[in-house]
């Protein structure tokens, strides 16, 4: 698959001229497969709204943290986070994938289809690669980007193993900070294949709001540091490490 072409160099120039703050790009890879129907998808949507509120409460984070949302249910889809397409799917070659928190509008997700986790990871890595190129073109400092993966299942697409290996390689090259979170029913062994640096965490119940508030606090801490500095993250109270034997 070809690399994503920047949507518009002129718009990109204006974007960074208006806000030259260092950036922390975050891609949320969110499972919207059929098994997420009902209360799970409702709580996931509520959690995304909680993330929005918490990040917007910090003026610096609102200017420095950039969000993109990839939903994977049936297929991996980049969602509108600017309110220009009603929160639906957008084309990364024609529309901006990322927006700083001050302009973020949480999409409303529906659950259906299989779990193309590998396809979603490949898309997320491509988006981050292109975003870092945009930062460099415009002289914008940036923090190590984040990928936050949430699923209640296992990959159903062929080639997901290669996508998992690509994520591990990018992580090893210090190109991304990756967190994987399993909801009840998730295949934690397969989820662990996506990161070599930290084991996946199992969400306690449906504590999506608690999870996303933790994410907002973590990103706020990162945004208040300098690129390259270590930023201490708050303790995880919403999840636990799966220690079951294989």
C-alpha cells in the first residue's frame, strides 16, 4: 500500500504557523467489531468523551496533544475527529487525520463486523510516520508518538502477525510508545505480540472512562515536559496484568 500523501501543504503551513507548539501525536485504535455491541460500545463512546473533557481542561495539552481515531470493525477506518464529516469515515489523502485537542470532536462509534487488528495497526503506523514527516517539514518539535490499542477479541485478518512485528520494530526504534488493552474476552496472548516493552493490560469490567481519564493525565504529563525528557505517568488503577499460563 502506498504512503499517505499530505492532504494540503498550504493548509499544513497555516496549521503549524498558527500553533507552533511541540506535538504529541496519539492514534487510538479502537475495536468496533460485533462483539463490542451493546454496553461495551456505549461505554467506549462515553470514555472517549471523558478523554476529550479531561484534555481540554489543560490549556497546554489542548495545544500539544494531537488525536487520530482508527476504528476496526469489518475493516479499519480512519474517523473524522474535526466534525467535518459527522464523525464518519474520512480519506487520509484528502482530509487531515490528526487534530489538536482544542479542535477535537469525539466520533460516535457503532459496533459491527470482524476484528481486523493488523490492518488497523498498519494504518496507525502509517499515519504516525506521515505526521512525523509533516513536523520535520515545518520545523515542529515533537514527543514520541503514542498508539493506544483497545480490543475485546483477537485479530481476524490475515497478515496481522507482520503488523504486530512492525509495531514491535517501531517501538524498539523509539518511534512509538504502545499500550495494548484487552476487554473481557480478548486474546491476551495475541495482544501481547504487538508490544515487546510492556505487557497488555486487562481492563477491569467496563472501566473505559477511568482508562481514558488515566490516558488524559498521562498525555498531560507528557505535554508539560520537553521532547526527549522522561515524563512520569500516573499509576494504572483501571487494569491488571494477565498472568495466566499458556
